[in-house]
C-alpha cells in the first residue's frame, strides 16, 4: 500500500505538471482538491484517465469520483480494491 | 482623419537574452547548432505556478513578452490582442497526436488538447489581462506576424481601437523539427558551422521566440517608432522585388536613398537568400544593411524579432555591430525598411519612421 501511495504521488506530480511540489509535500490525507493540492476539474479528468489506463478501473458513476479522489489515501484504497492490472 | 500607429512598448523573448538587457549587448552567434532554443526568463516572475503548469512554452513566452511590452508602454490594458503564429503551440499538438496514436485513440486527456490550438497564446494573454476586446490569431506561414500587424494598423487607422497588443510567437516541437530536417528545411550537421552571409548550403538554422508590441494611436515618451506601412505579397519573382520595393516606398513618398537602414531576412539558405543578395548588392548597396536570423534563428514569426530590433535602433539610434551586413553608416536612423521572405514565398515589407 505504501508503495502504491508513493507511485500515485509520483504520477500526480508528473501528469499534472506540479513543478514546485515534491513527493514529501503531499501527505496521505491531504485533500487533493480545494484547500489541499488545489487541483481542479481538468485534473479530475486526468486522474480518471490514470485509473483507467494504469490500473484498469473504469469509473462508471462520475459521482464516485468525489470520494475516491479525496486524498492519496482514498485513491490508493480504491485502486487496491478494484484494480484489474 | 486617419490615425497614425505608434509602437509604444516592446517585449521580446528569443534565442538571445533580450529581456533585462539594453539592446543585444549580450548577443552571441551560435554557428555550431542547427536548432536554437530560447533563453528562458524566470516565468514565475510573470505567471503564477498554478497557471503556468498547463501552459506550453510558447504560451508562457507570449505572456512574458506581452507583459514586458505592456510595462514598457506603461499601459495596464489594451483594446485588442492580435497574434501571429506559424505553427501555434506545436509541442502540445505533437503530445496530443502522439497520445492518440500511442493509446490507440483511448485515454485522451484534455490538457494538451486545450493547449494545442493556434489561438491559445492570444487567449491566455486575454485571460491574464481580463481583456474582453477583439482577439484574433493569424496563421499565415512566414507572414503570420505581418498579417497581425496589418490588422492592428488598420484597426487603429479606422478608429476601431486606441491601443492594441500585437505579437508573433512560435515554439520548437521535437517531432516537427525532425520532419523539417528530413525535408531539408533545416541545415545538415555537416554544413556547420553556419555562416549566414556567406552560405554555400541549403537549409536554415531554426529558432523560436515571442515578440510583442503595444501599438497606440498617439505618440508618447515611450514611443519607439511610427509604423508607416506594411505590405504582404505571397509570390514575387526575384526580378520583381526591387521594383515592388520602389513602388512600396513611392506610395509612402520615399525613395531608396531616404531609407536609413534596411533589415534583410538572410536565413542562410543559398537558394532563397538570393532575393536579399540581389537587393544588398544593387538597389541598397549604399544603404546600411542589417540582418538578424543568425541571432534569432529562422521561424515563421522571426520577422517580429526584426521589428523589435528595428524599433530599438530607431529609439536608441544605435546599431550593434553584430547585426551589420555592411559598413555603410548614416548620421541618423529615422527610416527603416524591413524585408522578409521564406523559401521565395510570403514576402513582407514593413516601413518604420522615427
């Protein structure tokens, strides 16, 4: 699980071009949207693509995204439980 | 009455250090590479990191160059933004297309698509200035910038706008450059070191950059020059150039002897530089001749770098040695003519006066 969290942080920093942010700046429970990392709706689409492309998870209900993408912790838990690759 | 058009502010990001400098005092000629990259400013000084993270290189350079021009002209907003670009945000276009191919048309994300359109630069500048006025982007090969300039001049003359931000911007994209190399548009490595004025090979040294100008309908303390005229001709034969230029000058009540300096777009391609060589050796033999693509590299909107250079010369009355083709001098540099073409097509004449 810890390795997955680290992997996710790396992917988020690279895919979303968060140039000024290092892995250690993102706490597992930091909110990804709003006050935390400050991601926006375009980033949300990028995260959905990461789930699909890298872990084989297709989000059928967009409403699910709100709880899945709350933090690295929630993302990692959802991926662990649902990944197909 | 027709209003006059003045260049009241300039900003340039190029393959030379053209920001935080007076005028090309730090310029260096690179003869050992076939592609030149821009000298980057500190983008964070102009764009918040949150906004910059999705911006392509060309967008960032356009925003910085326009911010420099606005600061130089001491204006906080403009009535219109007009941009010229040959290839637009080609880096993100490449990324987007590569994603489509690599992922078999699946998993497409919006970021690089958003940035891949040609009008992204003009749009992002407008967003950063909150300018809701006329916003237009011209994509016309090597006369993209002159098309924008001509539009801006006409808007000011017809009283459609009092102040306009106009600029030319292009960025290098790795895959596009590889295609240009294959097509022979870029010099071969074994034709280096390049010597633009005495070239014996075809192809050019490629470059990139963003040059922006604040045009206004009134002369101010910050004024660099007045834009007297701009003309675009898509096709002209070698033997038509001289008479076309004479006619262009005549329309403006000038003769060749009235021109204090001519800026020629020598690019180092032996086939198309003949257009410039003919003028340099004949009609303009007694005129100070200047060149710039050894500093800026060749790209569709490199002529915007030439306008930046000519504006600086008129304001400072100083011609750096590094841009001189010949040793002819004039006591003053009040009338400057710019002539550019690429591969014998897309000819442009721009006339400036003090």
